[in-house]
C-alpha cells in the first residue's frame, strides 16, 4: 500500500517479474518495461520485483546489476528452481503496491497491456483483470503450432468447468488489487497457480474482468537458441486436468456416472425383454416359473446381465462420489472463505 507519509497521490504499481534462465533477454526487455512505465508515470508510480527462480545462467547477476542504483528495483533469489507458482508467491509476499501486475519477462505480451489492465481494474473496481488473447478482440501471433493448439484447448477445457465465462485461466499476464492478492492463500508451485488464483478469487467473491490481449512470440523467436521457454508441456497438460477437477470435481464423476447409468438402463431394458421372451416361451416347469425364466434368460444372454448389472453398480458409485465431491468442495470453499476473512481481521489488529 501507499506509505501514509508519502504525499504522492499516484497509486503504486508493483510489477512482479518471475525469471528463470532469462539472461539472453532480461536486460533488453527490462529496458523496454522501464521506457513504458516512464510514459505513464504521470498517473502511476512503479516498483519492479524480479524473482530469480534458481536460474543456472547469468540471470541472477544481471538482475542484481539492474537493481544497483535503482531504488525502485528489487531482486529476490531462489536457491533452486521452485516453479512459477512459488516465484509469484514470493513476489506477492514481498511487494507493496496498491496494484500488482504479473508479467512474463519474455514480453510475449507487450508492455502496453499494463496500462490497459490498470484502466480496466480501476474502471470496473475488479480485484483481478486477465489479459486474454482468446476473447473477442484478442490475437495470437508467431506462436508455434503445438503450443498454440495446447493453449487454446486448455483454456476451452477450463472455461467449461469454471463459472463466469472466462476465456482464459492460464495466462500469467494479470493485474490484481494489491491488498486482495496478498490476502489469498496460494499453494501451487507450478503453472497451475494461474487457475488456482482465479478459483480462490471466486471463492472470496472477487470481481474478475478481462481485456483483449495480443500474445506475440516475435521477441522470443528473435532471441534464438539463447533463450528457451521453461514451460513443460506434459506437466502443463496434467495441471490443466487437475485444475478443471478443482473447479467442478463432481462433474468428473457425475457426468460419466449419468452416461453409464443411461447405458445400464438401456441394457436393463434388454434384460427385461429377454426375461419376458423366456417366460412366454417356456412350457410347464417345476417350481417357481419366474426364477426359471430368469435363469433361462441369463443362460441365453449372460453378457447382457453381467454388463447391465456391473454398469449399474459403477454408475451408482460414480454418482455417489460426485455428490461427495460436491459436498467436500462446498466445505472447502466455506472454510477457505472463513479462514481468509479471519486472517484479514487478525492482520489488521495491532
């Protein structure tokens, strides 16, 4: 937050910049960020927090050199690579801005998105603003086909499970209300921190807005082989599936359970048909005629009975698990909401 002793009316904006093995681009891209921030310094004050996430190249040394002689630039170092989520959490814990911007130092989103997100944040009084290349007005340029396809479908998948009709939940380029993001208790260490942040913001009744964005890999491609993206595709895919489960875990059980139940009922209908056919075609029998008809139908069509009964049992189990998952989700959200509010109150006490 603003220092009460500071008479400057401009809000302070904290730029949190995670960096892992970015020596090839860090100095040049930081200079671009500085130039942009100077262009809007009549409206905002800025502080830069570079989080060196255990880089094995010269990223840490370059970041320290950038901070030298610049009071608005600070660097935090992780001894080893802890992941994007942990780097962002370090940034959130150590920044003090009225607004917080998270930005990838590769500048795959142009620095001008900073001003657009801040305007949207103030205009809508939102707690979170997402920069989305997937909404109307957004664009994607020069992104390799595989990355582009995976990103588009990952966000479409998550949008099905997440409420609010958000077009992106995985983007890192975001603007936050400073007090709000510092109050959220986050656990993820990898890229799954992005949907986790949205999910927990929703639990806390935070308002989430979007702006159209331009995702452009021109700068990354221009950097050549000296710079490689640290995104792990396999881990990202698993994280996306787990994030969808977190938003609506019951759908992973109830929807398959309902489909399986429909199949089981269809199979059971054939069981009934086979039973009546056997019952009507049977001559005189000793004992119970109904039991004999069931036995004969089972003898003639054993797979119908086995598949139908197993499908019905599995469908009931899946639907039951879905109901339990819904109950557990509601309990978690209530406890998280209560714990976060209690934590805020306790923090304000002297």
